[in-house]
């Protein structure tokens, strides 16, 4: 069986460094809000290219904290609208609705699977406060059109960078392109911890201070509470693991890019479509999505031939039961079509070229 993703092998690559880092924390007697988290925040802010990084519990919290802080600071209010791609993981949408804000779902472009920037402007109203883009599958979703719309309508630009650590737009990393970005370090992400972890990056001093307080019960001074906050902290063991893995992120992403090149150059089956590959893009291939009208047959065929695949995502957020009342009546045909056709092939820094060529040969024989 060629697994979709072997976290065990990814961790094994850095086992000694990770074990040393974890042991250092275990022996230190200090497990929260300490030197490891501080070091990671500094390293990651430097890597992404922002003034601030605030560690937190997970990626959903990171996004929720950004919007919560904008509400505390009076930038956003209950019922304001956030423009967001319809084709995304549910966490992006949950962060919006948890804050009593309204998600305005935008269709993707079929060729890139990312938000279609041509459709955004007509959805902007006087209640729109932000565009939240999602760099889905490791591909940069930012475009100059999106940046210009934010300036024209005075909107905040928020990035969901859960799937694109290390991706760039020109020379700038995703996570530094807008006003604030949420990052997830869920184990399967390109930069993954050994448990839950997340972070916010931003250049905005006031927003950073508010988020740091909100993530720590609303407190910036012990036992003094400025806001009704939550408990969302990056723990020292996860920070220590992330400090190790951040050093290897670019090399790991480079391996993903080499795997993607093999797929692009060798998948020749006409019933399989690959998302368009642009000349200067710096996709970090968190996932390798392909499209096939006979997707379920293809998936079954690959399983029978020893190749594990996944679907991202089989049911779009607006079709989920949890949103059926609020969003269920929306017609988003491209998003719905993607949910029927998308299939993610194995890609990771630890899959071998031989395994990838095996996957390709099997796909090319699919009828
Ligand atoms: C993983 C993911 C999240 C949420 O991250 P968690 O750490 O699991 O909370 C948010 N958005 C996207 C696009 C994701 O893929």
C-alpha cells in the first residue's frame, strides 16, 4: 500500500532532533508561555516576514482570534460580512460564524481551485469588512485584484495560511500579504507539530496585543482582564518540535515540489485534469488535487491497486448540516462540482520517486 501520508516517516526523519528538543522541555519544568514558544514566535515571524507572531492552540483559534480582536477593537461588529471562498475547509467558515459575522461565499476558479477574484467586487456591500483568502492546497490565493479591492473598499485582508507555510507571492511569504494571517500546525500540515498548535502573524501592533490578550483569558497582566478572552496557548513541547521542523520546512517543501513536477510531467490520462500550473507560482503542494468526472471509480480503482487517496472536500461547507439553515439555499455550482470531482494523490516529503511513478503508471492505465 502506498499511504496517502505517513506522519510516522516524516517524524522519523527528524527523530533525534525532536527527541532532544522535547527532552529539553520535559527537563526544564516549564511547560507553557516559556522560552520555546517565545523562540518559535520570533523565528516564525522572521520567516514569514511580519513584525509579530502570536502562538495559539490551533488554526481555528488563530482565525477566530483575529476576527474576535477586530471586534474588540471596534473594526468589526455583529452582522458584518466577510468575503471568503466557498471551496475551503470548514474551519475558515466556523471562525467567521463563531464571531457572529456573516460569511459571503465566493466560487473558485475551476482551473486553480482558488477564490475567483473576478466575482468578489459584486458581493461587496456596506457591511463588508474583510476578505479572508485561503491558500488552499498550498497554492497562493492572493492576486493584485484582491489587494486592490481591499484598498478601494477599505477592507481588511485576512489570510488562512493553514495549508501553505512557505508559499510565496513574488518574494513575500503567504501570511505576510494582508493585515493578519492564521496558521495551523496540525500534524498533517506542511509545518506540523505532534499535536495541536497554531499562530497568528501580523504587522499590526494593536491587533497583536489584543490577540495575545484574548488567547490568554483576555489578560495582558496577571489577574487583570481587559476582555472576555479564551484559553488558547501554544505549549512548550509543541513549540520545541516546531522550532526543529521550521529549520527543514523549505527543504521539505522543495521535495513536495519535485513530486508535483513528476505528477505534472507524467500523468497523461485524458480523463484526469490537473489544476493549471502557472510559470512563477510558488505552490508548496500541501495536497496534490486532481479532477476526474469518474472520481469515485478512480478512487476505488486506486485503492484496489494499493494507492491510498483522499477527497478535499467531499461536502462543501454550505452543504453541511451545520450550515443548512444559514447557507443551504446558496447555489454554488463550481464548488459543488469540485466536491464531486476532486481527488488528492499522495504527496509528502517522504514519498519516494518510485512510489510516485507507481501511482502515475496506475493512473495512466485507468479507463
Ligand atoms: C487545517 C485547517 C484549518 C484549521 O486548523 P486546525 O489547527 O485544525 O484548527 C483551517 N483552515 C484550513 C484551510 C485548514 O486546512
